[in-house]
């Protein structure tokens, strides 16, 4: 599919790409809804969806259809009829968007992925498409963690991490550590930490990363998920990975412990 997009991209005019932007906004709204309330919440949305191609994709993932089969069905629908260039682009975006929602990808990653299909010129506009209430929701979720304590087996990790978070000089070390960690390393490691540690880390991140960390922790902690990482040894593995990163930064002289 990506090869097809690359081959056709020069064929799509600016007008074609502009006409596809509302579809990206729609897909992102669906993605956030699915992350917060589960894929089944999309069922009600299909009743009012006017784009039958996108509606079909949503119905397929609500029904739990295998992702490979979803792609195959949508690609057959795509090839079965003649389309204008604008219609073709919208359908290509819909396929990638639906499959990304089904795979549980972060909505912001979906946003960038779909925006990249239009080209770099459109990314600044596309990046502004996150729902207006997403930041408020992140703060509300963080507030629900205010009584969270560190697991006993995570207290040493938390103490080590927070030991870099005192005074103006060491605070810079702490921020340097956070900048060298991937989103998912942080998310999974923080699941075993206290509210104090979580908020300390979030204060060192950008607003966008703050939202994404909260969004990922909320998703992982969802009791309806097959694996609840709040109760999983995987948390300890990610914490160990972070401790190794800290040791590497120390050895390189980039941070200093007190």
C-alpha cells in the first residue's frame, strides 16, 4: 500500500490533498474514542458516518475481523470501482487509519502517519488536529493517580531516578535522563512508580509528550486489556533498561550522581 501511495503521490493535486484533510480529522477522532472507550465504542459512530468506505472499515474492526482480512476487503473495495484522484486518496488514508486504530496505535502517531501521506507541506496543519479536550483529559487522568504509591519492588528504581531531581544543577541531570528515554520506556517504567515520580517526569516533558505519556498509561492500565502492565513483571524490565541508560550516561560523563 505504501508503494502505491508513493507512486501516486505526484498525481494528487493540492486540491485533492486539501479535500482529504477532513477525513484525517475524522479518523483521529475515531482513534481517540477507541483508545478511551474501546473499539466497540465506534459502533455507534458508524450509524452516522457518510463515507461508506470508512464506515465499512470501522464496522469490520468493531466485529473483530482479522487485520489482514480487513486490509484485503478494503483493498478489494478500492480496486472494484473507478475513483477520482481525491476519492482514491481518501480511501487510501481510510485504509491506513482503520488498520492503525485496530492495532491500538497512539492517535498522535496515526496523525503523523496520515499527514505524511499528504507530504511535508501539510504536516504543520495536520499536527494541529488533536481534539481540543485531549490535554484536559490527560490532566484529569493524572489526577486519578494522585494516591498511587510505588510498588515495593520499584522503590529502589524510583529512589535512583529521583536522586537526580534536586537542586538546579542536578535538575538538569534529571532532565537529560528523561530526554534520553523513549516514550514507551518511560510509560512502562512509570506504571510501577508513585504519583510523585510520575509527576516529576512529566514536568520535564513537552506538553505533547505529557499528553502521550498519560494516554499510554491510561491505555495500558485499562482492566479490559489482555495484559495489565500495572501488574506485570514487564514494568521491572523497562525500569532495568532505564537504569542501564542512566549508567551509560554516567560513564560518558553526561550526568553526575550526588
